[in-house]
C-alpha cells in the first residue's frame, strides 16, 4: 500500500478557469493493485465540518485537467469536497506500461477514490457520490453495482466501452467474424510490439479531419483538438491509447448486474449525442427486473451533443443544478 512518489504539476494547467470560490490542491492515493493515482482536490473556501464528497473521472482517454476537473470544481462551488482523478496508466497517475485500459482496474480506480474520500477527516463517509463522464460513465455504473458505499452515481454522456469495442459503433460490427478478426489483429500486434520493444499507439482523435468525417468525429475534434479542450497529457488530444490498450474489452462486458444497484443513479445524455443509445440502454437495463427503480432517473438534454456535456458547449448544457439537487435529495 505504499504510494509511489509522482511528479505532479503544481501550476494551474486546466482547460477551464480557476474558481475563486474553492481551494485547490494535488493529492494522491493507491488502488488495490498498488498503482498510485493522482487527483485534483477542490474544497469550498467556506467549508466547515465534514462535507459530502464526490469523485469524478472521464472521459475515456481524457485527463483530470479537462472536463472531469470542471465537474469537480463546479460541484465544490456547490458545497462538496470533490476530486477529479487520472485513471491508472494515464495522465499524472502511476502504472506501467502507459496508455493501457482495463475494465477491472479502471473500476477499481473509482473504488480507490471512494476509499480515499471516506478516510478524509473533512469528508462524510456516509455521503460519498461519484460522477462518470463518457467511457467512465460506464465504469461509474459498474462501480455502483460493486460498491454499496456509493450513495449517488451521476452518469454523463456515457459510453459502455466494452460494448463499443466488442460490437462497434451503433452495434454495426456485432458479429463473431468481426470480433475474431479483431482478436487476430490484436494477437499479431502483441508480437510486433515485443519485437519493436515498445507499444504502438493507436492514434487519438483524427487530425486533420476529413471533410466527409461523421458528425461525431467532428464533435470530438472540436473538443480535443482545439483550444476548447486540448491538453498535452490527454490521450485523445494526442497519440491515443496503445493499439492493444483495450484488448480485454472485447471479452469483458460490464454492467451485468446494474439492475441490482440499490442507490440512486442519474443518467444524463444529450438529445443529439451519437452516444445517446448507450445511456438509454444502460438506464433501461438498470431498471429492468429491478427492485430499486424509484431512485433512478434518465434525463435527456434538449439540443445537446456528446461533447456539450463535457464542458457545457455554447449554451451551458451541463445541468449542474439538477446534479446538485439530485444528489442532495438522495443523500438525505
């Protein structure tokens, strides 16, 4: 359980403005695999006593200096002790080799964040919530099904990363043959990487963007590749995950027991988001044959695209007031 000494940037290097209403500091904690995680902690300047706490992560391939930090800072302005953390193998967090992902380890990252908050003297261990954005929305739901300490889960513009890896976008590659070809390619890539002595990167968001690119690719470009959301440590803004970084996702569906989540869950999705089907399906699966439906809610944000729920877009689409009221309602 010894923490690795991480080199953490101390100056403000976020994609959003620093709030004068909260204090900010860098913190670290360890998950059960011994990986040290780095986080930005945000605390209301007027805070007294034990505060309700929130851990935030996502999107998949982003860093805490992007939208997860914005969510954490905004919720701190509303009275929460909040952290935004980098997952294992990414950003300022530990773990080698870099740019790998794991449904198990990344679920554990969220649980380790809950551990950390639960043991802080200024946090109320009975009032811990989590927020997962994009691919970490799916991880947040998976964590909520595993960890009963979590009182409220907010899922924003979510992806189920196991589903999109195994079935492709919009389930267009849901066939044994396609999955087999992916497995063959991954197996060959492993040998190529070992021969080369390094792991090949799969590439982040495409740049330059083709004129005929689908809208959702342009949506990602507008966030990750422009001053709006670019960050030098972000995988999506730069070289992306390793080619074999998500290999295990092909065979490991998450959310198998989401209908057993007893605590409150709010699923947020943009009306125009290409990923909307992930959130709607996850919500429907969560309430099907479930004894715990009264504290579950799906909210579709009119006019919003996928990345509008990253930073609010041009019309401040992120419903922070709703998030706050939902958490407060279900913490009482």
